[in-house]
């Protein structure tokens, strides 16, 4: 063990903004491609992007799939999350 040079606690408090992003920070991320019919494949399932979106996406866009600790899935592009539903076959 090594004694610290300073006895002062230099840790910073976690801000609310950063605390709200912890789920995203500790998620597993995978790059996925938006297919021609605006579907995304992830984990042997197909997801359909809905018409009401906060960001514009195009066919063949590379988006990020976030798999959170609680096993929920989020799709993100340029900092915006997409609305989706599980695609019924």
C-alpha cells in the first residue's frame, strides 16, 4: 500500500445530468444498419421504427443499439433515441 501525497478527497460530485446518463454509459453498444423497410435486426429479433421520430433516419444509416443492464434495448443516432416496436412476422 502507498500513502497518498494529499489527504484531501479530490473526487467530484456526480451531477444530475451525468447521473441520468449512467444507464447509457454502462450499456453494451452494437452498431446496426437501418434496412430498406426501416427495420433493424438485433439479437435474433427484428424491430420496426415507427413514423413518429425525434430524428430523421435514412435507409442504410448506421445506428447504435444500446443493450442496457436490465436487458432493455434503445436505438440511437446523433444523440437522439428512436421509437420502435417489435416487428410481427
